[in-house]
C-alpha cells in the first residue's frame, strides 16, 4: 500500500503541475500560436470544470471498481494523451481540448489516495494524511513555476510537453502495478450523490468549498502571469520566480493546516479563520494592485498560504458521509472545490475581456475584487456549519 501511495503522490504532482503551468507559458503561447489571456482562461477553466465533472463517475468507480483501475486508465488516456496533444497544438482551440483531456486524466489521482486513507486509516488522522498528500504533491506547483520556465527556455514548450506526456504514461503504469485496492465495505445499503445532498450539514460546507480554492488556484494557475507581465513588465523567467514563491507558500500552508484541527480541537474555526484572512489579503491586493512588484508577490504568497484550507474542509465534509458512500462523499466535495476554480476562470476571463480597454489595472482590480467578494460570502454561510473533529 505504501508503494502505491508513493506512485499516487507522483500522479498528484502531475495534477498540481497541470493546473498551474499555463501562467508560465502565457507569453510563449501568445507569441507562437496567438493565445490571448482570455483563451488561456478558457482552457484553464475547462481543465477545472472537466476535472470537477469527472468527480461524479470517479466517485462511483472508486466505490465499485477501486482506485487502481480508475486512476491508471484515466491518467494514461487523458493525462498522457492530453499532454501529447498539447505539444502538437497550433491554435488556442487545440490547447483547450488538450487541457480538457488532461483534466480527465488528473481527476481520479488525489481522490484515489483519499479513498485509501478513508478505508485504511482512523478518521481522526484523515485531515493530517490528506494535507500530507496535498503538500507533497504540490511540488508540482513549484515545478510549474521557475523550473518550467527554464525548461521552456532550454528546449521549447513543445519538447517540454512531450516529456510530460512520457512521464504521465510512466506514472499510469506505476499505479497499475503498485496500487492495491482496499477491501470493499460489505453492506446491503445503497446510495447515491443525492443521498449525500440530503445531509443538511454539507450545505453549509459546500459553498465555502466552492469558493475557497478559487483565489489561490486561479491566480497561481493563470492570472499571476498576465498580471505581472501587464502591470510590471516581468519576463517569463521573472514570472516563474514569482509563481515559485506563491507555490512554496501554498505548500507551506497545506502542511500548516493539516494538524491544526487536532491541535486546536476544532475544524470549523481553523477553516473560517484562514479564509477570513485570505479575504483580507485579496482586499489589499485589490487596493495596491500597482504599488510595487515585491508587494504584489508578497500578497499573492499570503493568499496562497492562507488559502490552503482544502484538506481540512475535505475532512470536515467527509465526516458527514456514511462509510458505504465515502468515495462519492469525497468526490462530491472535490467537485465543488475544483469546479469552483473552473467557474471562476470562466467568469474572470470575461471580466478581463470586458475591462481590458478601460486601463491596464482595471481587469486585475476587478478580478481580485471578485475573488474577495465571493470568498467573503462563502465565509458567512460557513459560520452556520456544525463543527466536527472526529
């Protein structure tokens, strides 16, 4: 099981990479195939929405088929195939289709490991284990910054994507050979996602899950690139260095959040406090959008650090899912978390297009303001949630 979890973690490194690398490639894709920020926002949003939509069949497959077959097949077909298509892209439309395929490929990897944690480990340890997997896997976020910028400069973005296609295929084979399925729950009970949605406790958690990952995921995954290029004139390498800092902050935040619920005896107030402070960071970025490049990078890092509550929210919601629906319970939460980023990318792409002619800063003040308002609304709804640390 340990070897299987290591391979799944490598798969999650890929998943984190693919959701974040477009920020670094924005200048090169614009120059080579005419991809605008709106095109890349659409492609990024498509990745997140396809990834989110896949959580429904993935949840069913985890409960019925198991994590081994589910993760190996989808990563091979979608991850490796999508990266290969990206390498051959000649139009922004090709990029969008490739990102959709990659979203399919990445969709089961994290949930496969979470399914194993839920089946094989005590519930009280779930948040810590989930944060550990998320934090280690988030190395992909770092690789998608400065190292990717260097790789693109050395061998071009097409050769870089070919290498990623080969790596994706190798990880898929590793999952097939190393992952072992946990024993299935023997029960006469049946259920579906609709049964989960009848649980009142989830309805105060799902709205925050929808908006909590969106600011850091969307800024790090895309908007950091156009923002730093348009407002401060940063190059691809400099954008890579800035996103490396934000990515490191996101990893640090993930590890920091992991044990806090057990240390403080509460999940609710750990989650609420972190997200409320994230709102404050977004408001400051909105107000100081063109003050100084170092200040913007620091504020983006703060947003990444404080906005890393995903595994604790996952643990909070998972506690309300019955054992025979734990796979679908986790994928439902993941659908909202990742789907929220996809929706945000589509909305912010339209915001950028509608405000780009007003002034250089207008698109970015509007985007950061949008994230601050939606996250604040999610925090208010979450105040009515029921705490749970078991």
